[in-house]
């Protein structure tokens, strides 16, 4: 009870502040005037408060950072910074964990281990070590984290359940549902034996892929609180030299990996953030951290694929029907507005512009009003898919302001079409209409991209001449 009170006292002022965004005096009055600078300051203060509440709330906030349907900028972006916000566990505590896990000395069975962690995450941290002459990484759970998580989940459930009863609106109910989803997923992350099994399965799925590296699990050393994998060197995908990065190639590699996991294998890496993706010296993509994985049901995979192919055919009614079949549309939403959303997304796929321009196209459209009143719902499997989409878009635009994830992803999915459908047991031969639509899309995309590049060159030239 005292911990719940502490959480309420920490986050309560922010809740009141957000309520004043709608009514200045909470129950009456016009909305309080909020400038972009105010929102930026409040977002920073909110992230600092979450960090003070501890690793469980940091982890929970990372999950919310994928919910663009529930949380707006700049709060969404600030929550994304929590990946690196957790302080490391002192070496003495890590050493005790190793001794207990292996019934050995302060470094366990390792010949050498670096006391400074490579990474410190919400639930555990990673150290580089050497075992039987091999370079490995040792992932250790934070001491006492199970009790901390259980206490924090109880507090979060109590608060969000009360809020959902007090304000029974879709956004608040969505927050409560996310807490329940987190409570279910985090239990798996607290047992490294489960993570080892997932990592082994994913490594087997990618055994024939030369451009993807999945670290090998050192099975004899796996314990409930300690996980050991081979060490793979690489640089984070968001910290590469921008002068040498081919944004399209990098995003395609990430997309290919996640499309295979979600649509072919049905076992999806559900914690995609730049800290879990590296690029090695040979340009291969290295995938890390398999604590949070999701099984994607075959019916959902098949429906998603058919919706993507409907988008390629530019069939607005079929795309809208796919949204309904995927459970994306909230009850009561106007079908005409959902079709308009599908149409906007199809147009965006053919648009070569900056990410800011594309966002403004949607944000200034009246469809956003309808989506606020009847918000799009995200089934839990698609929540993690949305996180991946956000990651890919962020990576692409980091290195290329004109990057369009839809334009890059469409030919990729078409290239993998036969493989995807065969994995689902579906007919793989394309129809005549699909072949024609694909050919038309490819030709149109090439023309549109060429025109967009030409516009960019002309704009740059005018800027230079003006200067």
C-alpha cells in the first residue's frame, strides 16, 4: 500500500497536469494553454520521475513507448530514451549472484570476467567474460528483481484499474490492458532458461541466413538467473557512421529479419530497440536479447499477409477489411473513416518526402479526429510489430530524411511472398491481377521516387542560389 502511494505521489502531479490540458480547472474551464516547449519540459520531467521509480517502471514505460496510438510526441520519443536510463548493479552484488548460481568462487566458472558491464538493462545486466578459451557474455538478473517486479506490478494494476473505472474511455482502458500484457510477459523474462530456449530456436530458424547472426547459447552454463552466450562484436544500428551507411540496405536487412520472424517462423522478437541490434565488421545484422518473444498465430499471419497484398493492389476496401479482420478497428468506428485511413496509407506508400512532411499530411487530415474518437486498437501481437515498424522508420530517417519504410518494405514482402505463403500452407502462385498490380506498383514507385529526388535536388539548388 505504501509503495502504491509512493507511485501515486510521484506520477499524480503529471496526471493532474495532463487533465488540465483538457480543462484548466479539472472539471470546468477551457483547456490550459500548452506550448511545444512546455510539452518538451514535461516529457523530460516525466521520464526522470519514471526512472526514480525503479527498473520495473522503466521496463513498463519502454513497452508504452511503442504505443503511438495511446501516447503522443514528444512523450513517445522521451520514453524511448529509457533504454539506457538504468543504473548498473554494483559488481559485488553480481559476484554473489554468480557464486550462488554455480556454487563457485566470486567469478563462477569463468576464467576472467570484466567487472564493468557492457550494458545495464531494466531486469539484468551483461558482462564480457572468457570461458574455456571462448569469448562470451554473461547476463545476470538484478538481485531481488522478482520481488521488485511483483510489488510494482501490483501497484500499477491497482492504479490503472482504478483509472479505468473512473475514466472508462478507450485510451485509459488501453493503458490498463498494456499493464496486464506487461505482467504476463515480464514473468518469462525473469527466467533465463526460457530465454535460452527462445534464442536456440531463433538461431535454428536463421541457420541458413548468411547476413544474420544469432549468438550461440552456452547450454552448460544456463541457469534461471544467469544466461551465457557467445560474444559477438558489433556497433549499435543507431550509432553507425552516417557518411558510410546505406539507409535503404540497413532498413531492408532489419525488415527482412523481422518479416521472417513474424510471418514465416511465427516466433517474433518482441523487444526491438537499437540496443538489441548490432552491425558486425562484415556488415551482418546481429540480433540480441530474446527475453521477450511472441508466438504469432497462423490466422493472424495469414490475414496480415493478405492485407499487405491488398495494399500492393491498392484495393482500399480490402485493406479496410483487413484492418477489421486483424482486430485493429474499435467498435463503433465509422467504416468510411477507416477506408479513408486505408486510402491515406496507400498514398503515403507512393510519396517521396521527409518523415515530417508525411506526418503533417496525416496530422492535418480530419481522419485523425475520427481516430481519436474511435481509436485504432492494437492486438498484443501487433503491438510488438508496431514497435518494429517504429524502429525501422527511425533507423531509416536517421540516415536518410526521405526514407519511406512502406516503399522499402513492399518489394521485400513481395520478394518473400512464396516463402511466406508456403510457411502458412497457403497457395503461393500469384493471380493475374496481383502480377499486374505488382508490375504497375513497381513502375509507379520508380517514377515517383525519381520525381521526388528531382524535387529535392531543385530545392537544394534554390537554397544554395538563395544563399
